[in-house]
């Protein structure tokens, strides 16, 4: 079609590209008036999208070592869901992880994806609570949300979710014995390591009859400032418990340095790094250690001249 000046149009009038549509962000918080997640089918579809996004986030690394770098070396293995007969069955939308002692190092895009995932899980939890849903699906959704929230150390997500799972869901739709021990253990570790409330941690352990030797060992280590036992247990527990124990690392590290500073004039470097679970560079740069490195030994303080 000719126009004034002899020019012709190069395409349709409507050249605007459609706006990008994110199904996870399109739905709002039920607490803010968006009621779409009060529908049970909508909850299940939304949960599937959350898990698909998380799996895409994991597979986006392309190579195993890149995925480990991005998410603190997460080792993904399948866990199960619950069948109508009360037995957990394998499910592609649940996962267990093991986190090693490597720093979380992800870029801005990955941080944004994690932020969307965490907000989406909050929307789903609000929808489940507002709809008073307690069944296989809601329990499995809470389990997934709690585990992932622990891995990113987002206490405002996992702590209320654990309380709701144990106090509201479990009495109506009982967890398996293994699941109950797992999430009570997380609650006890959160109280002891993050909240620094050993008394409440022991009370919860007794109330729920928790039988977990490694959680007991963590409580003993914190109660007696036993840094050797603390690091030994941390190296042996699964990724979720290890993440919760990280909340107590700073205090335990400082207590270790105080004990060593009062007890020794010098110590060999490998032992110092083992007792603090930290390399020498981090001790000097991040912890403010002012001791002097002399070859393979660290001079803590020099004897007073007589």
C-alpha cells in the first residue's frame, strides 16, 4: 500500500511484540486478594510449573560441575510422594539434595530465578492454607518448599512452613515416621543453630520424641562448645542439616579461636584449619585473625621475656 511520499509499508500495522508472560509471576498472593490459588486444581498446576522451573534452573547449568558451582554442589536424588494407600511413591516433582562445603556462587539471572521460585512457593503455601487443604498433595508441596527453602537458607520461608506441617497438617494427615523425624530434626537444628535457643531445642526434641543421633551430637557440641565434635558432625550430615548448622558456624568458629588463643603459644597450620573448618586466607581476611604465619606453624603469641 502506497503512502504519502511514495513510501510503502514494510509490514502489518501492529508491530508490537507480545509482552513476555511468566505464569509464576502472573498469579498474585492470596493474602493480597488474588483468589486463583484457592482452587485445588489451580494449586496443582501451579506447583507443577514451580517444579518445572526449578528443574530447568538445575539443568540450565549444562554440565555437572557448573550445576555444583551454582547451587553449592547439590546432589539430586529422587524422593517419593504419598499414594492413596499411605505409602510414598516416586515422584518427579520432589528431590533430595546433598550440599558440600563449596560457596554458593550464582549470577544475577540465577538469583532472580531463585527469587521468583521462592515467591511462587510462598503464593502456593498461602493458597493451601487459605483453602484449608490437608491431603497428599498439600503435604508433598510443603515438603518440597521446606527442603528448597533450607538449601537457600531462607528462614522466613522454611520456619513457618515446618511449624504448619507439624502442628496443622500432621495431626490431620500424618507424616510417615521417617518424614516426621526429618522435619522435627530440622526444627530442632533451627532452634539450636539459628535461634541459639538450646533450651527450646531440647524441649522440642523431647516433646516429639526425636531419635536422631547426629542431631543429638550437634546439641551436645553446642552445649559444651565442642568445636571438634561440631565440625565432625557437620561433615557427616546430609545437605539440609549442614545448611542449618551453618547458622552456628560463626559462633563456633569464634569460640574455637578463643580456646586456641588461650591454650597455645603456637599451632601448626593444618590443625588450625581443621579445628576452625576454615582456610588461613579466610581466617585472616574474614575473621580478623592477627596471628603470624611462620612457615607451617602459626604463632599465636610469643612467651613473655623474663
